[in-house]
């Protein structure tokens, strides 16, 4: 077939001119209506207009600043013969679209409820770990309108099944809605908006990944585009005819290393701009274009199994069956047995299944549940059991139509009606666990056998006789694991694919700041992948016991960070604090007037007593940068005796969001009690329901007699 | 002594001073002795074709003698002189090719001449319509193909087989304009006939016949030389090497291979690894045997074996002056007759080997094509034995060498392009990715930069400057011959050189993992450039003259270069020359070359001495072609 070639650069510049016109109109109108002093930045981000910030290094905060943005974009638009200038114009297009977006957001979210639009910093940070581990192996951006909505649904589901994030721009949103595609950040299908300009929301995510995790300096665009090219595996699918605006946006994408695949022919650029008229080949073409390799595990299961379903919630109205959740007993257990005691791939259900005749149609099926996973392997160690067991939570959540909450004997599982209708039965839980266990832990696990108990007697008996003794033994082992009792710590450089200068030092009492990697995890990781991200650090050369400074730690960190960080301490947030990648669960910052620290978790969107939101606090660090006074960390670390012990420890905590405070209360109170004899410490810790203003917080602390007030000056 | 024409070469001055100190004469001494070169010769208006002359006519139409004794005017004289250069150049490439085909005719499973690339043998046999090209026994097929190729030089009827590679519209143009070349020898002979006293005087007719002879080089002699060398010695593959005089090894027996033909050189490379030779070398106190290449023999062996590149044409004397070379072994073309005198000042032995290029002085060991390995061993032995005669006080090897990537034959280049093919969209093994890059504007176009060195211009400067200017402007460069060696020494043939390229070319280099300037081989291998350009034109269904591609010879000097320029223009490629050929004496002929040919071949010669200006002209030329294509 003959394809008409065009002057590609003419098309790009035409598109940029169209964006420019719209941006100029909107800015003029907004200035007229709101005045130059009105707030012009996007909500819930510490980076104002993040894309423009990354490109130019300037934060555009007010409506008046948007005029400056227009000038900077115009300065990047120079028509010459060369690709560089065409791509620069593409970047200008991104700037115009972000300005347009800012104008649209001036009175709050401009999109209907089901459209996500702009993503908050906290959302971007929450993707961090998944992007790093390739749990999200890629990012698809679908633009336009598909001729055949059913085919579109197939494409979206195909990406979802592979764990990719899919962003929708344009009519494809409504087409996906019609096709009953469930959408939302947690399902990895994210509607950006109906205008082509809304594509900036994805660009903004990629750029913020570079700022947050890459610590790429704002204003150094070349570094940003190299970061996104090498580390954010995004690509674009354009359906229906292209327009100059789409191609101009495509130029920005190409500048960032994101290939575009078009349904309608336009001059092709190998690896970057491809023509694929066959809808059935769009997915494979796209994955190959971005060199995304999907690990395929064949699982005998009637519904999809993919990390993309991890965030799926099963609500009451759609629930077919429920286990645990205080209504029935439920537990799960992974235990090591000898090779001879384990029959590989044997899955046995002891008790009734969810389709048992005894259940009445239309009523929620409620059953007790005991899941016993027997693993055997020559390289298996009992210390790894808990690591494997924690993964059960993820494996079960990967099932489309299943929700898993909790762990051990507080397990809570729900299944949807759709899953049941698709033929999902309890043995499929066993199949998923079997396949995933071998897939992820094949180096240590040779055989897996799964027993699923639903007989109430049996579930209760085994919980007492089998599960509890093992849980207890593990707890004792964990309690005995202190930084003093072991000979090695571990590095964790898992995030270096995203934050090249960052390295975590994981100790028994200080887990990785993402909250996902404990000392035992590291130990298992080392076993699974001997040259991988977790490498042992021999504990020697203690130079300062108070701050936890070791020569060996410094040497390894200097090496693993390629010289970016030369000295870190384990227990101080003021003296050479440990760095952060950017995907931390919590951030802790000093509140000098309270002589203590506040801790904010990622989920909390409100203001804190230090005058900064989580996003703003988080932007102070991350990307492997040491910022004394700020430190990212996992939730679990809050209850550790080693938590900033150099500065006085957990008793310095003066403020936390209520949800976080409640979550960590048990462990934290126990620790404080042991250290200083104070009971119910968390009652002395302020939260947002009490106060967020500095003075009111101080008043509360004084009233409660918070111990931090009487400690040495923190600074 | 300081020589402004060598300023670009940072190691030249010290070596020239050394030569002067040691009483060794170089090209620069001789150039000086010649004083001002002959102005009539320079303008091409001196005719000594018959014995009534020499007739020197006036360059000025207003005064002085306007015609020679026979009545030939300046247009005729210039055209005939030009034609004779084309004929000589074509004969050189083609006679070289004939030797390769001869060797193939002598090949056998037992060797020493063997078929190294059977797939390519079968592919060419198939292309030429030999029945059973897939099934015939290798050497039976090789001999049949060789015979067929030998007939290309002298067949009584028909045109050359490789013309079919050109786009259909170009083949039709050749037919229409009566410039489709027939047998190679016939084209050379008939052109020489036309220039005989009392034959052609119409300068346009002479030009047309020159183009046809030139085309018999490009699509005939050179293409056969390239393709059959690949069959005999292997298709060049991407590999790393090093370049410049620093590749000479102070502790090894250094052998410099110089000339153009791979037949002897291939055997020398093998002989240099012969345990017997290595043993003698060691017994004489050397660490080993270091074979390095110079000029196009160097290109042939670097492309196929990664043999290090000592340097290009103008460095042939400098290599000897280092005092570290045991033997210079030469075959044909571009060898200074001065070398035997030069080696008298050093322990170096100079060995000529071809009856076609027996060079007076020092040693002559004739290459015996029936016992090639014996000849090779004999010459290597001369070198090895000579190691003990070194004069340590005269050794001065410049401490300069450059990492270099080489080996970009058409097949290898397509293999690199396969790296960017999305198999869901396109098939592998084509030039479509290259044409896509050009059609999208990521690459603006392509330039083939080729040719020699010439003391009329600063050595290597024009080559390197044109290349740097072009790659900066997203124009990908391919290069052969001494231009390729200039690029190698300047570091342009390494992957890192992408940093000197514009964004478009840089992206292309990064994604295909290639340098921005691709070494395609020796001067006969310019046929590879024709091949790849024809493939792109065929991919898009256009003529070669429609493509945004140019030929460039910034520092040429040999008659072969005149033949090359003629076949490039004959093929529809605008060809830029940094040295004006001997045509200034005829305004009419010059105008025909630079404008008139546009009507005949849709392409012209462009003369421009300043490489920066030349690069600008090329960029504009390329943009004009793009405009006409609507891209």
C-alpha cells in the first residue's frame, strides 16, 4: 500500500502553533478573570507545574507566572531543518499543554468524577516500588478513538493483564466505560481527560519520577529526558487519524524516549514512530518498541492474574464469598518441609467449596479458611518462610476478582460474583500460589504443595496446633534479631534502576524505607539472586555507636552509590542521614519549636505543623540526596528502638496523621514503655484531628507533658 | 621545517624533521623542487596525444593560440584529457577486479585460494541467473561464476549484469542516453580510441562516452572487485581496530601492507601467523609479527580481519621514516616510486610484488598466483630476517593511535539496521529503516566521502572538516579509501563520535549502535555505496537522483577518482570535488560538467575547495531534494 509521506517537522510545528494559540487565549482569559496574583499551580504537587519546572527550573506559582511560561515555551520554538529543533518544539508543546492544564484547574478539578486528570505527588510516589521492581513493567498511553470499542477493550485488558499502567486520553475513555473496563489508579487504568492537552498528566508523572526518584536537577532537561528514556518504559498508541496536535505531543514523547504507534500512516521513524494499522498487533508492536519483556507464567485459573489487579477492592454489593474478617476464622501459613514430605503441585481442598449445595442462592458464602503452603527445596531456609508468606498477600490480590487483606491469622479474603461466574473455585487459589511461588522463588523452592481447609473444626484445630506455634517461634526469632545480634547488614539497591544514586542499608531493626524490604527479605534476596540488589555488609569498623556509623557501611555505600554518598549513619536524621529513593512510605521532618519531629505518611494529603504537605516534605529529599533533618522511612521503622536513636529516639515524635498513629500505636507504645516506662505514648502525640497549627500543637504537647519538650535541644 | 599543509596532522612535523635530519627525501622536498606546477597542464589544455605536439593552447579565448596543430580546440583537448583519466581509472579498478576473479577461478577446497563466503557465492550466482545456484558443488559453482565474471570484461554483446541493481528508471535513463556500459574492456578501449588523434572532437560526446566508461567501473569493475573479494575473503563484519602510525609496535616485526589488492595481503596476514615465521621473529628478538595496513590494501584487510590501519596515502613515507618498519610490501596503485630510495636511509626493505607495478629499486618478488602462500611466506621472511638490522637510534614511533570501528559492508550495515526493526511492523534485512529515517527528516540525507590525499590541500583537513560539518547537520556519512582512514585517525569512526552529530543522527547512531561515519572499505568498495543507495531508491520506488544523497571527494588525486566521480554523476548522484580536475581551460566543458549534465544524468559535478563552504552547499542540495520529494 502506498503511504503518503509528509514533511513531518511541518506537522509538528503546526501542532505547536495550535497549542500556543489556545494557551495564550486561556492565560489571557484567566488573568482577566482571576488576576495575576491568583494561585496558578497544579494541586497536590510540590513542583508547581512539574513539567515546566523540570524543563526550565522555574516554579510557576501564580496566574501571572503563566505568562512567563508562555514566553519560555515560545523561546523553544525555532523552525529549522533539524530534529533537535523539532523535538524542542515538541517540548514547547508540552509546556503549552501544562499551562492549558493549569488554567483548566484554576477552579478545581475540571474533569467529571470518573476521570482522574492530574495525579498527585503521593500517587506518583506510590508507584515507585512497582515501577522499580518492574511490577509495573511499562506505561501505555492510548490516545484518540478506536474504530472498534471491543478491540480497544481487548488492548486495555491485555496491558492490564501484563501489569502495565494504561492512561487514556480522548474518546477512548468513554469507549472503555461502555466496555465495562473498571478504571482507577489502583487498577492501573487511568483516564487522563478528553482533550489531547490532558496527555500532559502522563508526561507529568514521568517527569516527576525523574525529579523524585532520579534527583534530576530541575532545568537540566537533557538529564530528565535521558532519565525517562532509560527508566520509564512508556509508549503511546494513537487510534483514528492523527492531528498536528497529536503529532506535536508525540514529538515531546519521542524526545523523552517514548515511542508512538499510530493507526493512520505518518512517516515512520524506526523504534520511535511506527505505523501499525492492525489493531490485533498493537500490543505486541508496542511492547517490542519499548523492549518490554513480560514474564509469562501459565496459570490454570479462569480469571486474570496480574499485578495490575493488586489494588482492586471487592465491595459488599459485588461480593460472592468472604473468609475471615472477624466473621469466620482464617489463617495462612508457609512452612518448610523435607523434599519427601512435599508432593509437587498437589492442591487439596479439605471441606466444602464455594459452590457447595448447602449455600443458598443469593446469599454471601461465608467459610472458614486455612491455607497451608508446604515448600521444600535444598536451598530453602526456615528464615525465608515469613518472606514467602508475606507474598501470599500479593499473589492473592493479583487474582482478578479477589481481595486479600491482613496476614497470618488475621487474613481476610473476598471474592466477586464475576469471579465465581467465570468459574473461579478455591483450588484456583492453590494454583495461583503454586505458580507464583515457583515463579518468584524458584531458586530456593523446588516443590510446593497447597492444602486449603474450609472445614471449621479442622481450621480451628490446625490454627492452634500447627500455625500458632510457628508464628510464635518466628516472633521470638524476630525479637532476638537486633542490630547487635547479627554480623551482617545488607544493601538494597533495588531502586537504582530508578534512583541511581540511592542505596538503602537494611538492618534487623531498620527495614528499607519503602517498608517492603526487611533484613530477612534481604537475606532471602541474596540467596535468590547472589549478585543482585541485596549484598551483605560485614559489620565492622564502628566509629560512632550513638549515630550508628560504620566504616564498612560507608565503604559499601560509597561503592554502591557510585560515589554519590560517602558517609551515612544508621540512627541519625541530622548527621549523614540515610538517603531516600523517593518511594518511601513516610517522611519525617524536624519541628524545631516542638523539639521533635513530625512524621507524615504518603496517604495523608493534608497540611502538617511544619507548614508543608507530604509532597512538599518529600520533595526535600529523595533521589539519593542526603538532606539533614529530613528522612524517608517505612511505617514499621516507627516502632523501632533504633528510630533516630542518635537524637533521642521515638520519644521525639510529636505529630503524626491519625491513621498512621493508630496503625503504629501498639508497637510504638510497647517500645516507648520499654525504653522510658511511659504508658500509652501515642496519646501524647498530636494529630490532624487535634491540631495542625504550630502553636496549637505546642499547646497540646505541653498539656500532655510530651517528653520531647524536656529533652536536649534537637538542633 | 614547518609545513602548513601538514598542520592538521599533529604527528607529521616531528617525522618530517626527523627525515630532514636523516637526509631522507619526501614528497614535500620534491614538491618544492618542482616549484610552480605547469599552468597549462593544470588547466588541461596541453595536448601531447600525437607526435605533432605538444600543443599548448591559450586558456584565453580572446588571445593566443586557440587550436592545436590538428585544429583541436580547448574544449576538445580538455575533454580528451579528462576522458583518458576516466579510462585509466576504470582500467585500474577493473584490472584489480579481474585479479580477484582470476583467484576465484583458481580456488579449490584445498586452497590456498578458497571460498570463504559460500552464501554470498550462491547469492551472486543466483542474481546472475546461474541455474542450480543453490545446489551446485561450491567450487564448480565458483568456477562457473568466475568465468561468467571474466566475460563481463570482454563479452561481445550486451550490457553489464550488475546494472540490474539500479532502479528501473535509472536503467531506462542509461538506455535512453546511450550510456549503459557494455563489457568493461570494451568501454576502456573504445574511449581511448575516441581520444586518438583525429577521432572525437565533440566535447559533449566525449563526456557521454566518459560517463559510460566510468559506469563500467562503478557497476562493473569495482562492483565485481567488491563482491568477488567478499566471496573469496568474507563479507566484512563490524569490528574494532586502531588507526594511525602509533599502531606500529616497537617490539615486533612491523610489516606495512600498501596498495590495493587483497589477494597477496590476505596471504601475508595468514603467513604472519605461521608458527615457523613467528619462531624466526622470536629468535631475532622480536615479540611477534605486527602486520599493519596502509591505503586500500590496508582497508581490505582491516575490513575483513581488523588489521590495524597505519595510515593513508600521504603517510606512506612517514611510516618508513619511523625507522620501525621491517618491510613495506606493495601490490598495485598509489605506491610512490620514491619508496625504494627512501628505504635506503633505513633498514626497511621495500618489496614490490605485481608485474603490473614492478617498482625499480630494492626487492621485487613476483606474486605467484599458483603458489600465493609461498610468495607470502617469502616476503614475510624478508621482514622477519630484517628485524635484527634495526637501528635503535633511528626509531621514533609517534605515540598516537585512535580506536576505530570498521567493517560496514552493505550486509553488515543492514544487520545494524535490523536492530531498530520492529518485527511486528517490518521485516528484517532491508534498508527500510534507513529510508524511514531519511523520509522522516531525522536524517536529512547521506553523503559518501571518499578519495585520496593531495598536497594541493591540507592533508586530511578537508575530509575531516566536511564529515564533521555534515554529521553535525544530521547527514550520515559513509566513507572509503584514504578518506575513511582520515576519519579513522580523527576518531570519527568510533561510536563516541555520535556526540559530534546532530540530535537526529545521534539518535540513529545510539539506536542502531553505529558510528556516525561508516567505513565501507577500499576505493573499489565505493560500489557498496552505489549498492546501498540503489536499495534505498528501490525501497521508495524513486530514482537515485531523487534521493538526498551526494558523493564527495575532498582531497582526491588519482585517475581512479575521476572514474569514480564520473560513475557517481552517471548514476544520478551530485558529486562534490575539493580539487578541480584539469578542466579549467574549457569553460564549455566545465559548464557541461557542472550544469549541462543535469539534463542527461539529472546530476552534476560541483567544484568547491573550501570544505566548510562545500558542506553548506551539500546541506542545501540535500534540502532541495527533500523539498522535491515533499518531505
